[in-house]
């Protein structure tokens, strides 16, 4: 591969240095660079490091799928290390490969199906809260509701009965602080330390009691690598924190935007209600076949994830030399990939800012090569994708048929672009019971 300064094939880009973070300013910068220089832009950072912003679907795929072994996680991930230690999302190389192989079986479709009853149970708790809000003539804070739903769900699917008995023993959820961008706040160090202590006590007690529960903690504790070795307590803690952080805010934010969009699109709402009534006969009888039949709800969620991908920007760093179709990628180059920018690119999606679930109608065609990657692609693709679609379908399906949520005011929510894409302010909606 040509690597001398002489024949180095560098993508177009600005002459002056550009600082990039994971923040709103960076989104504006990346969109402007794409408009000016095209879908592969080279940037020199103030540190002198070379970075590429890649918005070309085929090249994104090349980096995440075919050439993934030439890249490690890039800038931004160090901020979450405080919470996640060396868990799956931040680890690389052999450590990542061993953990992924040990954890992947827990996410098998049959296992996720066994957790569906928790999805129904957590949805029904929201239904009770919404009914109470209607009785009291109150608005619903949908941002808070979806956050409580997803947090409770991930904690019960991980800890089973230890959630009520140990985690909620004081009456307050000790993980609730995670719903704000806690990685910037150093005061969370103490909170994280306390949480890890509590989780260690739960693990120790499970080892002593030889507990037979079906939950992620049991599956993780039973997992072994190819030499038959289990996770150490430290590894287990890192993986549990990773699972909570990865599985909670992403789904919560998607549902927050979903309810907001549904409330503004009566034609979509009507189709969702019709499908929910046909597919989910009763709360007690919800099963995986019902959820599989909810193809329109799936389209709606895919469209929500196109417009508001929770992981709106992520990074890699080249750990060895690589090349794109037309350009060289020297070792050490930072790669910026943005589902948000790609999903809203006019030359890739028609009318990209419009909410139109019909664009995800598959007509039985394979979905594989879509210019779309809210869950990333390749071997590091999200492990919780199936879990999250199931949880979101159960949640929307069971609630949309019973509750009408209307927008209050006409201003669109402002985006907050941190590690996750969320609404800057909580979204309030007016609930009422459906009459039919
Ligand atoms: C709408 C919901 C979700 C979205 C959009 C989402 C998105 C993502 C993305 C983009 C990544 C890859 C990040 C990167 O490689 O830099 C990822 C990784 C991951 N996600 Fe999700 N996620 C969601 C829900 C979940 C849920 C519910 C769980 C668990 C129950 C989960 C568990 C994980 C794990 C363990 C990884 C790390 C995989 C690895 O590095 O091997 N996610 N997710």
C-alpha cells in the first residue's frame, strides 16, 4: 500500500485543523464538512492526529464488517470507562473476543423470549401509572415514563427477584442517576463505587445460595470461555454495568421519540392501533409470535431509529494500515461514523427529515444492504437488537391500543447530542383513554 508522503491518497478536507468531540457543535461541523467535501472527508485535529469522517454506506460497511480487525474503538469511549471498566462496549482485541463469545449465548432468541413476561409486566406498570394520570387530569412526562420503563426492564431481566429485594430495598432506584449524562460528572465516581459494592454483594450471595433464577446475571455467571474459565467478579461487574448502560438509555430514548412522533401522525397511530388489536389479543397471552406479526410497528421503530439513532456518532481508530476504495488509512487515523448524518443525507434518503414508516416496508425483500446502521454493523454490532425491538413492540403494542397521547404545544423538542441522542427537555403529552 502506498504510504509515502509523495503518493499518499488523502481524502479532500479543510486545510486548517478542526476539533471534534461528541457534542452538538461536532454535528454541525460534520454536516458542513460533508456538504463541502463529500462523503469521505479528512480532518487534521488540533493534536496533529489525522481523522476521517465517513458517510459513504459502502465504506462504513467495509470498516465495520470486512476490515473490522484493523480497527479498535476510537476517541470518546474513554469517557465511559469510568462506568464500564473494560466491559464489552469499550474493550478490544482478545479481551473483547473472549467476553463476546461468553456473553453472546445469553442473547439467543429463545432466551430473549423467556424474558418477554418481564417486558409485559413493566409495560403494565406504565399502564397503571398512565391510568392514574388520567384520573388526576395530569399530563404524562413521556421522557420520564420511557426511562423508568427501560431501566426497570433491564434491571429485572438482569437481577430477577434481587431487583425488588435488594436493589429497590431502600425504595429508590440507585441506578436512576444514569439517565442524565453522568459520564461528565465526577461526583458519580462515588455512586458508581457504591453500586459496584452492592452488585458484588448480590453476586457473592448468589454464589453462596446457588440460586436458580432465569436472568442475565445467572447466564453471565454460568458462562465459560473455551478453557472452561468463568468471569472473575471484576469482569462480571464490568459486564453488568455495560449491559445496564447499553440497554437502558438507548431503548428509552427511542421510545421517547416514538411516542412524540406517533402523537403527531394520526395516520401512523391508526395503523399501529389496528395492528396491536389484531396481533396482541390479551395482555396475558402476549408471546413471540404475536410480536413477530407486528410488522408495521417494526417499520415505525426502524423509522424512529433512522431519524433519532440513540448512538448518533461513534468512532474507531486504525490499529494498522488500511485502505478505502480510493484513499489510504494510515495506522492511528481516527474514524468518525454518524448514523444520524447518514440517515438524513438527501442523496441517500428521499425527503430525509420526514417521518415515513412506509419506507421500511420490505415486501419480503432482504434488508441487508440498506444505508442504515443504528445498531452498528459487523461483529461488534449491538447484542441487544432483538431484545430491544421486542421490548419496544410489547410496550407500544400494549399501550397504543388503550391510551391516546396528544402533543401539548407546537414547538419541536430540541436535540441533546451527548453520548446518546435525547431530547434536551422532557416531553409532555396529554393522555386519554380510548373509547373503542
Ligand atoms: C434501540 C436500542 C439500541 C440501540 C440503537 C443500540 C445501539 C448500539 C450500537 C450502535 C452499538 C455499537 C457501538 C460501537 O460499536 O461503537 C451497540 C453495542 C452494544 N449494545 Fe446496543 N443498542 C440498543 C439496545 C441495546 C440493548 C437493549 C442491549 C442489551 C439488552 C444492548 C447491548 C449492547 C451491547 C452489549 C453492545 C456491545 C457489543 C460489542 O461491542 O460486542 N443494546 N448498541
